[in-house]
C-alpha cells in the first residue's frame, strides 16, 4: 500500500477484496477521481461508528492511502481511532459489506458498524 506518510506514522490498510470492490463501484459511478472517505463519529450502540462515503476532495487534515489503484482518505482524528486497521470487503449469507478490522476496538456491536475503545 502506498501512503503519503512515513512508516512510523499512523496508517490504515485496504485489503485486495476491498480495493477490487471499490474500483468496481467507482467505475459504475463514472467518476474515476472518487476516493473512499472513511470517518469515525460519536454514536452507534458502542460509542463510535464507522462512516464510508465517496469524495473527490482531500482536505488539509486528511491522509491518503492507496492500494490496488483505489485511494482511501481519512481525517487525522479518525485515523487516531483506526490506526493499524484493515478495511475489508466480505460476502456471506447475510449479505455483502465493508468490514473494519480495528485493533484499537475493545469491543464492537453485533453488526460491526460501531465500536468502543
């Protein structure tokens, strides 16, 4: 994964499956400059919740991470809560979704969309 930061700074990682699915979704949007914006906000059943959206802007407090031709962008505050996390894409009998494997989460809710530290 290519990152705009050095190795001793906080980082996240996109899995191969997540990058491939994001590339498909971006192609379907017809806007090749879109990036996956990852954010953490207060709320959810466990205290913090993950947010995903497409964005074409990198703000001054954002960091970017690229894998498989797809770029993820995340603000510094969210990055502190997600440092070392992997964003994966999983498909199973319950459906398909992006899943965050966050080593900083002490617990998470059953659906995996919120966590506590």
